[in-house]
């Protein structure tokens, strides 16, 4: 795996970065504006050591370790891909395919606007659902959320320890986990790996948002849901392949190109279907066909930086020869030098 990722990195880094001005690659200054809803817009500039394409391709290689992208697709595989594409473009069919938004998420978002929001309300919600209660306690006892390692044994204690802001993040992660970490017949670890990336991206979004005085929980939720299009496409492909080609062993080429071309747009569409806040929907929409140097809104820029950093982080976990390049990428994007160490705390618990 390490050798494959290194080769991918060299090929894509050369082909993409050669087209990108070196000054643009290293600069991450925002463009201030004095009107409109957002205080500033930012350019989606890529780091010097990883292009957007390299980071994405390497990340997919960690999700699906069958690199057969030169192998021609069979006619049945092409038909399955076509069926999934058309099905998810149809709203009625798409609604049947995508998971429902956990009911607690709108309540968490509402609490951001409610100065009288009470932690006791969340205790009541959590205690009514044993699965959610178990998930919340597990996360509350993780090294990231509970660094002093004094075990939390009750939801009431978790609320006191985490506070209202910490509870929002832990509870939203707990209810979103089964939505993202879905089982599949092919690549059994895919859902778990994508969930790990999603929560890492959520934490990175929160860290970056605080530095730019944006709403941390909104950014956290944005990172948490940003790949809902990927898991939906992957799950639908699994379902159709099982129905039509049960003996087939589909590889990278069956799954990844469709996710590369469609998942960002589908994530935005699902966010709208879920009626998520405008800032979140707009940030997801701006990820669609995102090109280096494109000027985007602040939440979109937070997600862009967090996602590419977490894709690079996932790559370094399976290919440690990329770590130095990854740390340089953090420096290029003016991100915390210890961001990967923070993600390590989460990764070890998942």
C-alpha cells in the first residue's frame, strides 16, 4: 500500500502542481469584503506538497485498496453505475435511498439560536435512546473529549464534564455515526474508514472555525456531514451490484470514479433535502468541482482546508513516508502544526 500511495502522489503532484503558480500554492490570504452576510471570502489554494487531486486520489486509495483503475468496466458494471446515477438524480427515488436526518440534529441547531437552551433537555433526549446513550458515553470517554481519563459513567456526568458546547458535538457525532458507518458486502471497512475521516474532518473544521471566529458547532456539523454523498453512492452501488452481479468482485474503478464526480454534488443535495442551515448548504455547494484558487465563502474554506488536511492525514496513516509532506501542507495552509496529533487522539479511539 505504501508503495502504491507514493507512486500515486508523485504522478499527480507533478501533473497538477506544474500547472499551478508556486506563489498561489503557498498563499492562503483571504480577500476581505465590507458587505453581504460574510465578513470575508477566501481562495482555495492548495499546499505545495499535495494538490487537491493528489490528496483526493490518495485518500480513496486508503478507502478501497484494490487499485485496478485501468481495468475496463464490464457491461453489467456500467449498467449498475448508470442505474445508480439516474436513481439518485430523481428526488422521489433519492429520498428512499438516503438516510433520514437524525431528529436530534435540528434540535441541536435550534439550540444555537436559543439563549435559554438547557443541558437537561439533552439529557432527556439521550436517556430515551439506549443506543445513543451508549454512543455518547463512549465518545465522552475518548481521549479527545476526556483527556484527563477520569471515566464518565452517566449521561448527567457527561453533561457536566462536557458542557453544552461539548455535548452538542458528542451527541451529533453519536447520532450521525450509524448514518455514515454503514455495513457493506464489498470492502467491509469502507464505512468505518469514512466515519473516521468524517469525525476527524468535523474536529478539524471546529479547530479552524475557532481561529476565524466562525460558529464552531456549525463548522463541526459541516465536517461531519460533508461526505454523506460518498456513503450514499457507495451503499447504492453495493445494493445494485448485489442484486445484479452477486458473484462479482468490483474494484476501485467501479466505485471511485462515480464518487469523485458525483459525491460533492450529492452531499449538497442531501443537505438541502434535510433542510440544513443555509451556511452549511452553501459551503457544500461550493465544494462541487472546486478548482485551485477559487474564491469561496468562509465556511466553505474551513471545510476545504479541513478536508484536504484530513485526506492527507489518512494517507500518512498508511504511508508514513508522506508525513513530512503532510506537515509541510499544514504549514502552507497556516493550520496548527499539531493538528495531526489532535486527530491521532480521535483515531486511536475509533
